[in-house]
C-alpha cells in the first residue's frame, strides 16, 4: 500500500498523553520525590527543637522527678524508700501548711485584684498615640523589667520601720505615726501585697492597652450622645468589651500570686511569727533547710494541682459565657 492510500489516520500524532498515562507518571514522580509541603511542615519544628530540648531537660524531666519524689522518702546517697501517700498526708495534716495555704490565697487574691484594677486605670490614662504617652508607658513598665531581687531590696529599704524611713517620713507629713510595715505581723502581709501590686500592675496595663484597641469606638459615641458620663462609658462599654482580657489576666495574675516566693523570701522569709509564710517558702524550708525533699515535693505537686484546677475552672466558665 502506498503512503497516499494509508491516509492521515495512520500517521503518529504528537498530542497530549492520555489522562491515565499522565496520572501514572505524576504518581511515580511523587513517589520518587518529596512534596514541598512536607518540607515546610517540618521547618517550624527544626527552629523550635533547641528550645524544646531545653524545656525537656530543665523543666519536664524535673517535674517528673518531683512527682516521683513526692511518693518517696528521699535519702541522698542512701537510696530512696517508697512511702506512698505518706508525704501528702504529712503536708495536708500540717498546721503550718494550712496557714501557709491561707496566706497564699489571701496574697494571691489581693495582688490579683489590686494589679488588675490599677492596671486598668493606668491603661485608661495612657490610651492614645502620642509620643509622650509612649515614653510614659515605657517608664511605667520598668518595674516588670527590673529583677525581682532588686525590687524586693528597694521596697525593703522604703519599708524601714524607723521614723526617718522613706515611707514613714511620708506618713509623718500627714500626721500618721510610724509603721513597722514588714516588721509588724499586722501589716507585713499588706506590705508584701503592695509590693506585688506595684510590680504586676504595669504588666496588666500593657495587656489592657492591647485589649482597648478592639473595643468599638462607635459605642463610646453612642453612649456619649445618650448623656452617659465618663464613668458610665467605662463601666458599660469598656469593661464588657474587655471581658476576654479580664479572664486571661485573672488566670495569669492568679498563677503569679499562687507561686509568689522571691519577694516574700527576701522581704520577710515568712516572718514575723509566720504571718507571711506562703506555700512556696514553706516548700523551700521543708525541702532544702530541713532536708525533707519528699514532703517538699508533695507540697509542690499540690500547689501545681491547685493552679491547674483554677485554670481549668476559669477556662470552662469562659467557654460557658461565650456560648
């Protein structure tokens, strides 16, 4: 047969490959190589790996060790002896622990309420975009940046009980007698609470400033047109608009209050007469000063459980309100 008789139907075509062929080729290529998305998925974990290793070695492994120690009679160099829940029973039945727990709750409640209230007031006063406000905010935030040891020493000097002490001199100007502050069992807890509020309020202020940007400004204008005063606008517009911020700050401030240690340890070390003893200072004394590491570990586990329960309860209440 000649080429002319064969016709165009017998000539090879250079059109696209059949769909099955292309799919098979793509599948084999995908099996041979790696998808770029899989590489992107592992990239963040590679950057987080150093920090995760540090957390694992310095935080999570010690937490597991403390949990194990809480069920043992820890005897360094002699071997630990399993005692079950005896350490927890010792902690819970101790009068010192109950008093320390009550002091911790009182101190946490006072610092939480005071720092949130003062932080909201500072945020309302410093809200805006002015250059001077930026400087004032930075100056107000300094107590958070300063190490807590420096803060405690500063307030210890100001709390000097003599009549020529800094705060007693100010009290003398208004006709009030000198106070013992941290040296008086009746005022030591309040003095430590004031120190905690002074240091925690600027942090709450920055969170409130961030939350104020999400409040609808139209609501302020509507309330102003309706004749609402400034206090009424704050109470009926600002506070409801910051409800989620309040819940977050409450959890953070409560955890900060329950874990208070450094300022109490440096200012009073639990004194005078145990009036400022908190759970953390008691755990420190039991574990490191009296060498009862198992009992101290049990107290630390109980404090962790209390913090966890508080966080979960607040989270559940927040979810119920959002529904």
